C-alpha cells in the first residue's frame, strides 16, 4: 500500500511540473515588400509582434553591424547602418519596438558585405557563361514554377500563408535547385552554407536561453524558414509553435 501511495505522489508531482521549454516561432518576413504589400505591411507586422509578445527576437542582423545600428538609433531615432537599413521590418518595426516592449534583440545573421558581393559576382559569372546556359535556364524555370505556385494560392502576401508549410514547399521548388546547382561554387554565400552559418548563431542563442520558459521569435526572410524548421525539429528542449498559435488564434481562423 505504501508503495502505491509513493508512486501516486511521484506521478502527481511529475504531472504538475511545469514545462520550462522555450516556445520558438520562426516568423518569415518579406523584407522590402512590407512597404508595398498591404496584407503584410509594416503596420500589420507591428501589430503581430505586439500580439506575439516575444521575450527574445533572434534577428537577421549581423552581429558586427548591430551595435552601430542600435547606437545611431538611440542617438538620432534613425537606423542608418547600411546592412540593417535595407530591412524595413527592423528599421520601421522591431528596433523601434524595443522602446515600447520588453524583449531582447539578438543579432544572428552570418552575412558580410564581402560575402554578398562575392555571391553577386559569381552569379553574374555563371549567368554569362555559355557553358552554364542549361544550369541557368533550369534555375530560372524553377524560380518561375515556385512563383507560380505562390500566386496560384491567391494568398501570396498573406502572412499566415507565408508562415505555412505550403509556402515552404513552394519555396523549396526553387531553393533546392539553387542549392544543388550553385551552393559549392558560391562558397560561404551558398544556400546551405549561409543557412548553416546563420543557424550556428541561432543555435548558440537557443542554448544560452535553454529551458527558461521564454517565447523566442526568429525573424528572417521567409525563404529561410523551411531550412531552419528542419534543424529546429531536431531539438527536444524547445516547443515549436506556428504563427496562429503565437497570435492566440485557432488553426481554422
């Protein structure tokens, strides 16, 4: 009888123990299109971030550009750091919200200017090489197919569709070809290569905040989302959540 009581108490204790895993949301963004697409405008994004109420945002900002971006914003109210200023989600929404909300903004992007320039130069070289005409055409057709799938959805700029498996599958049509054809040639700027470098920063941050019961949001261009989710699903110390769950909506809404 005593053993049964003991087992009951242990079971009750374990069932009452709170889940201290962090909630993690990968929020796919559309960069410059936030300024032109009303469905996912900067105003819509701002309202979303407020509703999601993150404790930590892991941002597509290079660590070596972060301090300058934040210091100039603090001094002037303007972000004029070139790599960060190209993203309206940061200069118009997330960085200003650091004054209103209590979240930690962590830079996690591995991009450098040299890497971006080298990738652009190499892609032009491939495009103009007659011996690579087939590869370039194949890549172009894959991009067209991916774009057509997105347009056919009728929800191309709907933030909930952008943050869905269907969007990731459509993106993969082009990104898988891009990666297979060019990743090795593009070096550090190749698709797998850059995502591995981004994810190393993300993983480091997740390790630092592990098991603190926080809500962590990863904000990157939507194309990266599928790649990150495949890696994040390998972790057992986090709870992955979708955008609707983070917004407090039912899946059917």
